[in-house]
C-alpha cells in the first residue's frame, strides 16, 4: 500500500517509521521547552520515566496472563494445570520484555532518586 506524505510515496512499513519519527520530534521539542535548564525538572523526569517503565512492566506482565486465559477459552476443562499449559504457549519474548522494562524502571527510578538526594 502506498501512502503520499508531503510529496513522498511511502510503503506502509515506512509510514509507521515516519509517524514514529514525527512523534519523537514533537516529544523532543516539548522536552527541550520544559526541561532545557537541566534543573530539578530533569531529575523528576528520570523518576517519572522509571515510573512509566513500571507501568509498562505491569501491563506486559498482565498481558501474559490474559494471553493464557484467551488460549484456554475453547477448552472443555478449567483448572490450574490447564491454565499452566496455556501459559506455556505464550512466547518467552513477552516475559523477556517484561524483565527488561522492570530493570530499566528500577535503573531510572534509582538514578533520579539518587540525583534528587545529591541536589539537597
């Protein structure tokens, strides 16, 4: 599928990259406007980024169980063993992404908290 954007023809996959780039640019301009002085706002931003990663972690972790529950919809029996079997069909990449998001959340939260203690 071809999409015309400002005189350029793009394939569908490239369109998603262009939208991501524009969203990144808009976000970066807002960030520079609000946090350009690298003061207290930047430290709180590190803590907020850590909290956002914690939210992403919880969503990814819950998605794993939701996928397992959806996989068991057509089953004739319900139980702990059946649910564990359905969870085994959920790809490991989801749990890996959950662990990475958790580690990043901890790193950013501790980094921002440490910076805020050094500021005082």
